C-alpha cells in the first residue's frame, strides 16, 4: 500500500477520510472486491499516485460534493485536486452550508464562477462563456454583496463545480441561494459537441474533470486543460483495466497514457 506523505494529501483526500469517519456502514462500490489504492481508489496494480504532479495555473477550483460522491471510486472530481494545488472541497448541505466555503465565495480576492448550464440561470444571473466577459478587479463590489475595497488587483478565478449525478447537481444548485448571484460559466452546445468528439470511446459520460478541462480554456489556459484531459484518460484506462472492462484487442499499453500525461504536463508547465 502506498503511503502518501501528508503534504501530498489534498482537499479531496481529506474530505474522503472525513466522510468515511462519519459513515455508519462501509460504502459498497461496484467492484468492491478489488484491492484499491486508498488515495486514488484505483486497483493497486493500476495506481496512478506516483505519476501525479501539480499544474502551474492561475485558477482555484472549488468542489461542492453531494454526500457520498466523494466515496465513489469513479468520482473524477478528485482528479482536479490531483493536479490543481489550490483546490478546495466541501460536502453540500442544504440547511448548513460550510461557513469556510461561503466565506471563500465571498472573499473579494476571488472572482467566483459557477460552471453550470445557462438554462438553469436564475432571474438576473449573469451567464458568460469566457472570463474576459467579467471585470475581474477588486475595485468593484463583489457579485455577492461586499464592502467596497480600494484595491484594483486582479481577482483570482475561482471555478466552482457541483460534483454529483446530474439530478443531484440540479438539486444542489436550486437549493443553494448563495450560488444564484454568481456568474454562470456555461459552454455552448457546439463546444460540448466538439469536446465529445475528442474524448474517445469510453463508457464515462462527460465528467466533472472533463468539464473542468473545458473551464481551463475559458480562462485562457488551454494547455492546462489538455493536461487534465490526459490525466482523466489515464484514470479511465486504469479504472477499466482494474475492472477487467477491456477486451484484449482493445488494450493499449498503460505506459502510452502515462507518457501522454507527462508530455502534457511539460507543455502546460513550461515557462
């Protein structure tokens, strides 16, 4: 079993440990007999932890996770935290939202954007496709009411994702009023269709990590998006191989995906 140093444990690792600690019974995932790495939750033979490294990015991500989503081995939100050092993760609560989470959304140093479809926008809620449609300086009041601040320093992009099934994500959005004044970062059907063509033939729907990869393009960091996509591809193949879900004639050596990811990281982190 890989012992991950404390400094390499990220927000989703910590949330996973917390969620396990309050469980009244073990989480019964599909493939529960598979011996898994306790950190990436992939089969030990296909653990990817040794290949993980951080991206250079201006973005911060926030994952708001539906109850047991963090326990699922198929959850891809953790892949964002694997690569983006400034990723926070919180369990969603309808009645008692995390004070730390709300304070972070309201912090004037951030420009929060909720990644969610335009069709669910509340009355008066701004919808954007690119960060340049916002005035990201702290000299103006925040989207969520704040006191005025004199500084004109650029705000840090805070990309917020609702992590759960589609039905759960809609529920989280509708029942979280503190999200209703945030700009919605929404992708056009054409963008989604193009991405669908790129992502290959696997049995995962467009996932949290894939949506995050698109969000990188919206803040002008496309190479970071490609690196996250490569990490997701490695995750998918490792997961399928661990579950014996690959026919022999379909198997591509896992080293191919590792090499693709490493090259994508080099490209994204170059000066």
